[in-house]
């Protein structure tokens, strides 16, 4: 009987498992859905941490899900989990830096196409880079800022950016390309001053 139940849970839609978890609080439903996306969560964590820290983060994110899923209406679990995971990693980096004054190795930003990776050996931490990026985002023209934010940070396609903003597709591509270049230039100028 247990085998049949496990089989049903493996094939059940994400929404059904979330609904059952929310109504019963039974962790087996949450575990069944989380197992589907553990590879995704682990992969995102590896962009920020080493293997051991990433494995720990996967378990901590599961524990966070127990609370967060009860608080939020989730339409697309995979996308929501992806954002939750990135936010978790960034918050963990911030809190560890605040506690220990650590300088963390920085994965290459998709927004920065310079040949250099800003790792701890040049003294620029992930937190510093994020703060610089946020400041530089504010300097972009409105159209570029909105397009870059949707495309890179919210991971929308060109078509989705065009639909959301109402901009023509060619304009969207231009805003993203110019915004990325302006953002990169701004960040390089700021980091050169350090």
C-alpha cells in the first residue's frame, strides 16, 4: 500500500501536493515535491557556495519551505522555489559577512562580461558587488533599468519583457544591451576607485 501511495505522490501535480501539504501539514507531501527540484536548488546554491555549504543550504531551504509555503499562494512552484533559493543564498552571504567580516568568492555576474572574475583575492566581496550593482541600476535610464531588471533579475524572456513593459521587441533588446553595458561600465568605475 505504501508503494502505491509513493507512486501516486511521484506523479501528482505540484499544485496538488502543495494543497495537501497546506491542508494537512504532512511533510511527506512537501518532501515529494521538493525531491523533484532538489537538483535545481543544489545547482543554484553551488553558484554561491562550495559543495558542503550547498548541501547544508538545500536542507535549510527545505526547513524554510515548511513555513513559507503556509504563508504564500504559489502559482508556479519551480519558479518560486528558484527565487526563494537565490534569496536564501544572498541572505546567507550577507549574514555570514556581517558576523565574521568574511569576503566571499564572487561568481561571475551575468551582467558583467569583463574577462575577470571578481574573487576574494582582489578584496571585492559578493555583498559589495551587490550593493554597487544596486546603486548602478539606479543610474540607468528608466527603460533600461526596467528591461535589465526583468530580463536578468526576474529571468523573463525578451518577449515577456516586451509584453510586460509594452516596449517594441527591438527596443527591449536595445535597452537590455545598452543597460548591461552601462551597468558594467558603472560597476567597473566604482570598483576601480576601491
